[in-house]
C-alpha cells in the first residue's frame, strides 16, 4: 500500500479523495493556490504545498510545480481527481517519468480517447456504434457547410480535445456555421490548447446515458450499470441518476457490453466512463470516453456499494478487480444534484461570493460532498460547484422525495446557488414522469427570494437567523434586511462613474453582469448595433457568457479588450441613440 498520495486538485473532489486515502491508511497530500490558502481542502489534508498564484495556469495546471510538491512531500503516487490535468496525457507521463505511480488510465489511453476524432475512428473500427459525423478535424467552415448539405441540420460542433461540455456549438442552419465554427475553435484553444473541432449530427431530444467501467492490468473489465445525465444546461450536467428511467435490463446489458468493448479497444485501466446518446427509438451511440473519475461517480457508488476511488488505488497497485461482472448488483435508485454558485433567476450567471451561512442536510440515504464552510469565498477563478448532494432511495420516486427533503434542509447564504432551481425541477411533472425535460431547464422561472432590481443592479441583503416562540409554539425565522432599491441604484451609479461612466453613460451603459475575463470583443467603437447584438464574451467560472446590447445605437467609449479582467457592473461601452 502507498504511504502517501498527492491529490492534484482542489475543493470537494480533493476532500472526497482524501477520505478514501485515510480509510486505507494513506497520508493525504494536498496542493493549493494563493487564492485557496483558506480553503477547506487545505485544512483537511495531512500536509499541503503551495503551487503558486490564483490563476489555474500558474498553479493547478503547472505540471512542474505539482511534481516538485510530490517530490518534496515524499508521495509515491498522484491522483488527479477530475478537471484540471485529470485527462492530460503529458501530465500522466510526467508523473511516471518522475518515478511516481499515476492513479488513472495509461497515458496512451488518455491520449487516444482525449482526441475525440481519433476516439471515434477507433470505436468505429472496433465495431462500437458512433454518432454520424466526421472522424477527422474540420479545416474550415466550408467543410461544415458541405456536411450540412450531406446529412442535414442541426449539427453539433465539438472540440476534438474537449470534455465537460466545453467547446460545443449547435448549428441550426447554414447561416450559423461560420460564427459557431470560430467560437468552438476559440473555446478549444482556450480550454484545451487545441483548436481542432469535429462535427456530429445533433440528435434531437436524446437521453445522455453513460456507462461506468472498471478495468485492471490483468485484462478484467466490468461495467457498473448506467447513469442518466440528460438534464443539462449549456452541455453542463445538472442532475444525474441511476438507473436510467428509460433503460430496462435487456438494454442495460447491451449498452454495458458496448462500454466494456470500448474500454478494451483502447487498452483501458482504472475507472472510466463511456458516454453515449440513447435515441427515442432505442438506438445507442458512443459519444466519447472520459478517462477519469467523474463528478457523478457518487450515484454509482450509492447503488453498488463500491468505493470507486478505492478501486482506482488498488488497480494502480497492480491488484486485480475485486469483483466480476456477475457480482455487480444495483440496489435502489440514486440521484445527484450539483449545487453550483449560479443564479438561475438571472440566466444561470456565475455567482461568486462569501458563504455567510452553510448548513448541510443529513439523515437516511443522504450524502453531501462539499468543499466549503461558513466564511469561505467561492472564487470566480474556478468551477462554480459548491457541493454535490446525493440521495439513495428504494426506488426513483422515493429518491425524488428524499432529494426534495434534503434540498429543503440545505441552507446556503451569500452567493446564489441552484438549490431553488433543483427544487422546482424535481417537482416538475416532466421529471416526476422520468422524461427528458427538453427545454424545461431554460423555461423554469426560479426566484431565490432576493430583491429584484432593474438592469444589472443587485441589492445587498443581510441575513440573520432567529428563534421565536408564539403562544408556546417555537418558530425559526429568517430576517432579511435588503438594501433599499434607491440605495442599490445609487451605489451602482457611483461604481459606473468611478469606472469611467457618466450620467448619460449610466443610462446608455452596457455593463458586465459578472466578474470574469473578456474572451472576445465583437464590436468596435463607432459601430452601429441592434438591440440584442453581442458586444463581447466574458468567461467566468469556466463558462462563456455573452454580453448583449440593451438597445440599438452607436457604440461609444469601448473600454475592454480580449484577456482583460472585468468586475461585476463595470462599464464595457455606451450605446448612444435616440
């Protein structure tokens, strides 16, 4: 057994990995950035090492700094968690070249499955069904248009080195092709340092059904059933469950066999996920393979009773799998809700901020994986996930009701979260019926109880907890002291003036709705624009957000450029018009 393992990650996934390491008697080594000095995962680790400044490129993505921390700590192995360098073949090789054990799949498998076009070709050659589309990177938007003429629209452009929903653009018609192609290329370069993209036929209203696989170095491969991850926004999963409401035992065996064959075809080892699409007609297509542990691995753990991280560690030690396919048994139904720092009432905008109140749910069948506490600041520099809330029930309806109870108990104040959104969605008839809920995510009107102000003004609310007793009956009440609307608007006006606006600019200003970094600017000073036209694109918490013109007019005082950080409420430009 290892004596020490370094976890090259942060937040809730780092703490989740630390817990398994401790159960195995392994010392947990953490890493952190300047911005994470006070993070919970740093305090939980047995020892922790500073990597560098807050930006991930200078800390959590800095391979040499991570390896230096591993050598200084005396760790024998490295676990990457998910995100950051988890699917980086160069990092896996660097770990092994440094004489350390990589707790994950072989670098060659990461490389093959990380290149989506190569993976599609390999799966096609292995007899695994793939979604119609290209198996080579597109050279131009003209090739995209030619493919549209051949197989029809809509199409889905995807980053060849992508994952996690990044670098994906829908093309509904030929007129959308050029801009979508350029946007997907830019995202591929930004997120994965690779601008190559490929195209698939967009399957309308499918189910996103993935298969969890485990493989060892002795040729053993098993699948642990499927997970349904259909409910998404911007290709980002919001709710995951297992088993899928649309999969019976016969279909489970068929798609499980596809998952096992896909893992064998790439010489896989460790835990991995075969992601696929299930059509209304029951056809199942390979989409991609995630060569890492995933956010939603928890629901599989709940229904199988397995610790997938423990299995990863034992496989890395050279042990054979602890179970055979016939030993796998799914018991009950599990659901996971991602509790992100996003404001559903404002188009799911990222909502970094200080957590002022934090109280987790508990009780039978409830699990919370989190990395925050009261007083912790959710940073805009990283992923918006605050916690994962997972429940297990005897069946789907039991699990749904248990999740609603747990969501009611989950109390987070400070940044806006998706708790209210999840309660609304799990109560919607489409979810109750186990449908795909296509279009429901965007249409749900979810309010979080905060004061509603016009434009981009956001009132500051002070929350206090009090217990009162009336006629011998005890009540717990929440007292909210919202900032008066006039004061919020005055504050926003002062901020705009301080950032270079004016009285007229306050009326005509286009401001950033969030803190982030400008990825692209779509207009120039003096351009005439229409209402709703994109002014610029701001990245915040790993999401691209378009900033639109609120009126028609002429662009003046344009004050941002690509790569520039912006603050919430900062004036981007003014639009003059009648």
